[in-house]
């Protein structure tokens, strides 16, 4: 996947930092536009500008809800973002009781600080010499201590392993839980339905195969479990805003919303 120059990301393994999926940053050195694809995760973001000494200034906090729609963002030299992508099972630790209404929502400035008060103290500690990544990683972990957290982690892993093709009944069989309990628990803790989250993962797998496996569209549609090419086209339009035969060159990883 083509990434804009200046984008960096580090993925975390489940053992090293289960509450956070990745940390990322983007500092633009040219004028451009990127399409940011959804992945069902939430992000805690610091938006800033860099001055002539490459020091961060004009820092503003952002919190995003579970992303299901693509975003297009314009940037200019000196525009910068740094973020923590929160593991889906920890969405409720960030949004609390507001999670059911948080899909594709964005909080900025004081609203973001109200939602996560620790951001205020973090921003106050940032100096021209501060590494934004290190500052974000110093945030207290958004740990989920819900009794069902292990179930949701297991469900998410099974969905990813299957490329989004696993059924609710298969999830129930694999985890020894009822379908009703799975559906309710997943939505309560992730903020999305199991079906919608699986469709996003299915889309990403198809996109990866089209870009990296040099397979015909029909073969990718079959491999990824779409009923036909038309079904895959509809998924690409919904989650990417483009067709499988016209994949933009300016795609970016999730985590950089339009503000």
C-alpha cells in the first residue's frame, strides 16, 4: 500500500501491548492528499505543526470513534499528527457509555480532553524538545478489565484469521458461547457489530490481494468470500470510496481523520 512520505507506524504484538494496536505519526514535507481507510479501531491523536526548528507547536488533541468510513485529508508542509491506535476490545475504555454512538465520530480540543482528561496533563508536559511519540506512549494504558475481555480478544483474532469470513455460528462453536452473548458482548465492547467488523476485515484482505498478489478481480472476490465481483465492488465503494479496478495511489493506513 502506498503511504505518504513522512508516515511511520509501529505495530504492537499482543504480548507487548495488548491494549494498543499501533502507534503512528505523519509529518508532511509537501502538499498532498491521502485517503485514510477504516479499520474499526479508535485513535488517540495529537495534531500539531512543526516550526523551523522542527519543534512541535499548536498541539490539539483528537479522539476518534470506531472507524468504518474512509476519510480524505489535505496536508501542507509542517502539518503533523501522532497517534495511538487503540485495540478494538478497548474501545469502551476510551468512550465509556458513549460507545454505542461513537461510530465514525471525532472529538477535538476540549471535547477530547473531557473524554480523556489525561490528555490535558500530557499536552502541558510537551516542550520543543519533546518526542511526541514518547509523550503519547506515556499515557496510562487503556486497559480493559471487563470479564468478557478475553472472549472479545478471541473473537477478534478468529475474525482476522478467517479474513472476515467466519460466521456467527462458527464463532459461537469456537468459543463455546451463545450467538446472543457474542453479538451483545462484541457490540458493547467494540462499538460495532460482529458482521460490520468482519466486513471491514474482509475488505482489507481483498485490497491486500489485489495490490500484492497480482490476482484477477474475479479470483480475489472468490478467495475473499464475496458472492461475485459486484458484491466486492459494493464493499470497496462502502469502505474505500473506490472500485477494485481503480485503487487510488494515495491510500494511507487508518488513524488520520479529517478535522
